[in-house]
C-alpha cells in the first residue's frame, strides 16, 4: 500500500514538473507558437481575444493576476501592445520584467517594414516608431518569433531544453513546407493590387507578392473623410482594384461604400489565431486567410 502511494505521489510530482511553465502572451498568435514549442511542459494564456483590435485592448485586473503567477511573458512589441507595460508593472513579478529570463519581446529579431523617418508626431496618426507591428502575418516570421520564445523557454526551464529545441525544429520545418504550399496557392494573386482598411497585412502582401494600392484610413487610426473616400474610389476604378481586405473590428460603412461604388469585393479576414472559424493555430490561420482570398479573387 505504501509503495502504491509513493508511486502515486511521484507520478503527481512528475506531472507538475512537466507542466510547470506558466506563460502569458499578449496575443493568441504568440500563444499558439508557444504551445507548439512547449507542448505538455507549458500552460499558456493569451490576454487579448482573437477578434480584438490589438491597439485597443483594455487592461483588466484579471490580467494582472495572470501575470503575477507567470514564469514567462511574450509580447508583440513595436509599440503595438503598450497596454502590457502597466500590467507587467502592476503584477510585481520580477521574473517577467524587461531584461528578466522570462521576458520576451517577440519583435526583437524581426526585420521591420515601414520604419518612419524624420519627426513623428500626432499628425501622422497612430504611427509606430519602430515600424509596422503586424509582422506575425508573414508566416516566415513565425520562425523568428519561435526562436525568441525558444531562448526564453530554455532559460526558465533548462530541464526541458532538448524538448523545446526538438519542437522548434519540427515547427520550423513545418513552416518551410507549408510556405511552399501557400505560395503555390497564392500564385494566381501575385501582383494583384488591393486596398486594405489598415496597414495590417503589409507583411503578408510582401510575402505573397501582392501590391498595396491604398488604405481606407488616410493615416493609421484616422477614420477616412468623404474626400479621401471619393479619391480612393476614383483611384480604384482607374487602376482596376477590385479587392478590399478588412478585419471584423473595423467599421463596415466605409468598405460597404467601396464595394458599392468601386464594384469591389470586400474580404473580412482573421488577423489572429481564433479570429475565424477553422483558424485554430498559426498554420490554419494562413489556410483560412488564403482560402478566403482565393475564393474572392
């Protein structure tokens, strides 16, 4: 009997040790990649919802509670999730402060697009001084993000280093294989001009050879005026732009106008894992996005 109890206790301790890394991420995309690397050794929660505008996440006391018990935090960086700063500070958790072993800014190794030059102020709209922060929508950047997460997992849980390394290599190989398939599926759209509501998909467009004709917003975060919309409609007609990409959290009245006046097809796409039916992980996010674009072309 004592032997059985001892075995049971040892089993429970082993299970606790394996599932011992509590990770909090800013987004569901970062959570998906962390789970792919961590497997059974990690427990991951995302603060932002999958259908949320990441510029406008409202901090909540429950977020502080989650961060207070975390061993590791993974954030987008590049000024997109500035709301994380006050939450990390409020958590009083030294393990996840900037510079600590458990702090990950997933953007640090990203080659950024659209880094502003010259003076930047409020007249430029919601400009990001470090560049366009929507870098995870280039699937190739999934490997860059994963490397940053991998390094931190090894720091906070050295016992799992080999597991994390093996999982990273499998993840990277899967990315390489899937990109070839995605590029083949996107080949009919290569060179196609599109209008996007925000500059959300610029990394995606560059990866798959599409061209950004214009944005519904005249400047990031600034609603369009009637003059801007009229000019945009005229430009779309002249250049033959018939595809508009938007997200569910943007107002529809402007894109509806473009659909009606410019005879365009509006595609509402997920911007994060879980943001649409079937977009259940980092890979299926691109499966769903590409299927929607192919069906709309």
